């Protein structure tokens, strides 16, 4: 007899995966569990050597990224706390159980409640969702703070930004995140949308705790999708063809001031000041998680 | 239904299924196939959860899910139940914090690791030790803390109040054994209570409180509905390694699911110390609509099958028969008088296998009951000499034993005279040698001797204050580097409010990883110091973020516990290690849970009782503190023997099943510590050799 339910494949041929037989790590190559993300691609765009050190060599280098470290740490912690707070809210925890008492969290929370991102779809509100799609022989992954979807109609990606200043529009547009997020949603969001998503049905919103009434709303389009595909494929293709022993170091040493590898590259001693970092870069700095390099959080 | 390689029994079209079989019959492959079938059938990936008992067992799923050949995908979560529980408690904290008795529940929780939990308990233990409350047992305060932390976790898994633990242990101890032990159980109970109140006060969540809060959450109808409703499809791999509480969770979950596949490995259940309950795992078959039994091994050769038969027969397994006479058992046994000879033999054999027989290094594993640093080092060195790459798994090496960490800690002590620590001169010499490029051990010792002034106003003297002859011997280049290091430490010492982890980061980035210093191009040092930074940060943030204690004092406390060896390096073998083409050296138990087969295994110290004996843990008990043990029943010596035999059989048969071609057994008359070796594993192989005589390297005849 042939079953038809979740185990219909039971009668088929067994295929055995002996995981010790494949995916051996070879020096100079991306590791087998690697998937591209906005963080790794941003690293590559900022400095190829940084990409090599972080993702190919998996080198941990515990120098400060920016100074004062104490403030940097607080900044990271507040960012994490705010994301958690919003996640709790979106998951339905009663608002009276959430009110934070300390600033800046209390201020941000107030801003979020009074000036939420405008005109969000209401049917589905999915915090902390991850999607991925194949691209150039690898997977490209995006982890969204919030996907708000009216299936079949429109989808909005929301990213909460807790940088101290609102970055100018051109800085935001240039970030890899702006390319990766809508691209991945358009490619991999079908099951959430109920049918394939046309790029025009996607908006990306950056919401700034420092400027809640002035979010950056970025509509998406088929043209931009095609450009993004070419751009992202090009980047990955480039990464896969580099075979230098030491990948090129970035020319503009400004990046090195906020890079933990500066001692290894002989690019300076003390970490750059938090006050001088671009808001967009400041944000990506905390968004980076070591988990991107290795396995997902366990 | 008679599937390709297995026997199926159950409903025609099951919604839930348990697949069972020993290692290597394709259970996980079937689970992965099932996962992808569900995805192809249109099950939203977010609705699928894969649970595994530990990270290493998630690799096959990650590999499959991260391959580019599968199209667009949402995230299929591959999690441990502990990771899931911790996440749920973190997110839904506002729903449980008050009810669970935490002070200031509107503020966030702090999650403790095993080490930070032990530290949080340390004061309570120390006081009890000083009062003589633990005189009846001969273990260190750290061990006492560790065992009490374990007990709290076990109580959470058993679903009982932790205050009942002394009664459980007393019941199993019985009335006829020395009463002093019972007093120690009671003292442990008091410490547990004081520690628990402390955790509640500062919202510190150790493993036990994470589990208790998660259990509490599951009792809230809204949460329960949301949690069970969030997934429609579930795969649980290695249910035999999960604890009873997880089995209950799965059992409660099953009716809510559209489909579930549970994977049970016969002969598994190695994680007894973590509450593994193989019987409970197998019992889940009764809750499933179908059971698929797979039995055809994809890995083991006829010679190893014959060895498995022999081992089963030696352990009196029901229905077992010895292998037919003349069977070619796929093992070799070599005897050596001294331990180093055994290590040479292993290195030579591996050399032959790799260079003459073309076996890939990653197809070779070297296994021992424990992997000491000495073994790792000496064998590693010999393999290096032969040009053979190797990696080792060191699950519990203390941070203080890592040279890079020692160096950083010593320099930290020099920059923090207010700690009152005076590192020995030899440590300072070693730190200088590692930190300053171009400084050899002899000159480092000289330098430390002339510049180090423990207790002086200036802990380190400037280079220009030492005699010209000495300056010349040390060299001026090194002298300049030393002066810069000294200046840096003096400046850092003046910045009093710096957290220790920040100090480490700055010192690493601005000083010792700069050109001219020892860590400039040293990835291993980078990794170790990164761990140190992370561990110090967790220590500070989890234990002290709600207490207004001077960062200097927090740093001093951290320094003290690292020096005591309490903090283990967090290092777990990464995928880089797991996948490198290198000989893998590991404790047998670690290798088993890696769930991989290799062509060739070396078993070292087969005479060691370490293959058999449980750690001596007088204040806890993995079998008694389990839902399977009837409360009040006395744990007897014969219970001990039965359980140890069971475990040894599991280990030995599990290892054989994870081998494709050949096993080499190494024995030295005197073990690593110089003791004579006559453990039970040796006796098993002596029996086998009697039934199937074969030449033993190093002996004329077998030693029976
Ligand atoms: S220090 Fe500069 S050159 Fe080196 S990896 Fe970082 S950004 Fe690139």
C-alpha cells in the first residue's frame, strides 16, 4: 500500500547521508555551512580583507571596534533590548507588562507607540523572520525585524534603527541591507504571501528611534530587483573568484578605525571614536553577530 | 508496509512516526528526507521545527538546509530544547517573572552559564565548608558547587521541588551507610536554598530556573496554545538523549501537530549526566501512529559486525552469539610496557595508514576515555613531525591553562596593583616572552628578574633603569618594546573604572597584537583572548549588572575564579575543526555524540578503568535523580555494576558502529599516570582474544 500523508515517501529508496563524506573545509574557501547575508556582503563591500579574515578564515580578533568601549557596549545592549521589547509587543504580550523605565529605552518605546511605521499591512505581523534564497551557487539569507503582510496584496519590511542620529538618505540607500532585504523577500516570501510577490508590492521601511516621524520608506520595483540581482550576483561571483593569499586591504583607512583587525593589518592602534562613525555604519556594527560567521544561534 | 530497508508497523497513513535503529542505518537521512518532503509538499518552513539534543547533531540538518540546490526557503528552526526554552523565557519573561518569585520582575533576566552559576553559588559553599558542613565528603568547593547546580537542574527536569533532593539522595543512600553523608546532603540542600533566593533576588536564571520558567509558561493557557500552535511539523532527532521532561513536552505536543517524526537510536543514551532517558525515548513509540525499524547498517564491515557480535556476547546481551570461529575480527591489539611507546605506535600506524595506504586523515579518530593535555600534546607533536594534520576536542580545558590567557591575565594583574595579586616571577617572565616579539625564554626570565618588583611602588621598572650590560643582553629593540608595554600598563592602571573585559580588548588591540608584539599574527591567541573577553563580559553582565560594585572589584573576582581553574574555555570544536581533513582526537564520549563514522579508530588506554568508572560525585546521582528511580529505593553496589556495564556496552558497541573498517587498540602496562592498567574493557578483549586468538603486537602470546 502507498500512504499519502506526511510519510508518503516511506516506500521510496532510502538515501543515506554520511556527513563525514562531504563538505570538507579547504583552506581559502568559504565554509560548508556558510550563507551570505547583508552583514557579510557589507563587510566585503567595505573591505575585502575583512571579509576574508572574518568569513574565510573565521579569525576572532578581540580588539575594540570603537571607543569608548563602554558607550559602544551600552549602545549594543540598548539596541538588543529595544528589538526584544518590540518583538514582545508584536507577539501579543500586554502593553502594561512592557513599559520600560529607563532611558533611552523608555523614550524609544514612547516613540514606537506614538509614531509607529506608517500604513503597515495588518493581516500578518511576523517579527524576527528569516528567509533565504539561492544565488550564485550559495544561499543568501536575510533576517527581518518585522514583516507585515496582507497576503496577495502587499508586504512591508520594517527595520528598527537605534543609531543615535538618523543617517542621511544616501547613506541608507548605499547599505547592502537595502539591496538584500527586498531582494530576498521577493524571491523567498511566496509561502508567506500566498503567491509570488511582485517587487512593486514590497516596501522597505527604516524606522529610526532618533527620528520616529521621519522614517525612510523605500518602494521596490521590478527594475530595482533586476539591478539588485545583478549587483548581488556580481559581488558573490567576485568573492568566489578571488584567490589571493591576502585579499586586498581597503584603501580608505577610515574603515580601519572601526575594524577590529586594525592591528593585524598595521592600520592603526586605537579604535575610532563612536562620535565620528556614520550612523548607518554604527547600526550595522551592532547588527553584526558572530553567529553569522558560524552556526545560527543555538 | 515493507520499506526498502526497514520494517514498518502501525497505521496505514500515519501522522506521527518513530523511526528506530542503531547508528548508521539511515535514520537521520530519513529524517532529512522527510523534512524536504514536507517542504516540497508546501509546508511553510516556519512551521517546521527540528529538535536535537546538542549542537553537533544539528550539522546534517544545517548542511542540507544550507545547500544552494534547494530553492527559496524560510527558516526551518533547528534547535535544542534548552535553546528553545531559554528563548521562550527571554521573550515571554514579563508573563512569568513575577509569578516565579523574581524581585523587580519588570527588569530583565540574566542568564547564567554553568560556570557563572557555580560562581554565584561559591560564597554559600565556602561558608558551609568553613563551618565543616561538608567534612564527610572529600571534594573541592568547586565540585560541591557544581554538583549542587546539577541537582537543581535535575529537580527541574524531574518536575519536583529542589528542596526534595536531599530526601531523594538520602532514600537511595539507605539507613546502613555512614550517616555523615546524609548530613552533607542536607548541607547541600541548605546551600541550594540560599543560592536560589539569591538568584531570585537578582533575576539570575541558571539552567534550572530556565527550565522551571519554561514549564511555568507552558502552564499558561494562552502561551501553551501559541507555543503548540506555532509549529505544525516536528522532527526530534535522538530522542534517546533527551530527558524525561522533554519527552513529556513531546508527548503533549504530538496531538497538536499535523506530522511528527521522532528518531530513536538503539544503544544510545550517552548523556546520562545530562538526564538522558533512553527508556523514555523509546516509550514514545506508543504515542506514535507508526514505527519504522531500520537495521541495515551502511557503514560497518563484516569484520566489525563480527566484532560487534563478540562484544555483545561478552556483555551477555540477550540473544547474542559469538562470531563463528575463524571470523576475521577487524581489530588489532598492541601491548606496550610504557605509555610513550603506545603513543609512538599510534603515530607510526597513522603515518602508515595515511602515507602508505592513502587513508584521509579525517577518516582516522584517536579515542581515549579522557583526553589529557599531555596526550594531546605528545601525540600532536608526533603527528606534526610526520606531516599529518590533526584536531582535538577539548571540552573542558580551564581558561587559565591556555598560554595566551595566562599571559593576558598576568599583565592584567600587573596593571591592577589594587587587586593585591602578585604574580610569580616565572609567570611574569612567561607573559613577557609571549607578549613581546623577539624575546626568548632565557632573556624573558632575565628581564623579569631585573624589572619585576612585586609590591614595589613601580611594579615594573623602566628599561633605562637597568644596567647597560643587562640592556645589551636583552637587546635595545626588545627594550623599547618592553618600555612601551610598561607605559601602556601604567596608563591603563590610571584609568580606574575600566571593566576587565574592556581592559583585555584594549590591551589586545592596542598593544599585544600590534606589530612587534607576540600576538600580532597569532590566530590561536586571538581566539583564546576573544574567549577570555567574552567570558569576563558575561561574568560582569550576568552577575553584576544590577549591583553597584566597582568594576575593579568585579575584575578582581573574575581574576580569582579564572586562577582557581573554575572557568573553562568556552571553546567547542567549530565546523572548521569538525570538517578539517585532520585526524580527530577526542574523548570517546565526545566522538559518540559527534555522530559520524570514520574508517579507522584507535582506542587508547584500553586497560584504563576510565572506560568504566563514573566520576565520583558524592552529592548528586545521575540514576537516582531521575524519574525512573523509585523514590526511597536504595542504590546498591550491584546497581552500580549493572549500570556501568550497560554504559560500557553502549560505548563500545557505539564506537564499533561508528567505524567502517578497522579498530586499533592500544594498551600500555603502565598508564599515563604510571598505574597498572587492568580495566573491564581490557577483560572483554581478553575474552575475545581467547575465543579468536590473534598475534598481539608487543607480546609473544596473549596475556591470559
Ligand atoms: S583593518 Fe582595514 S584593511 Fe584591515 S581588515 Fe579592517 S578594514 Fe580591512
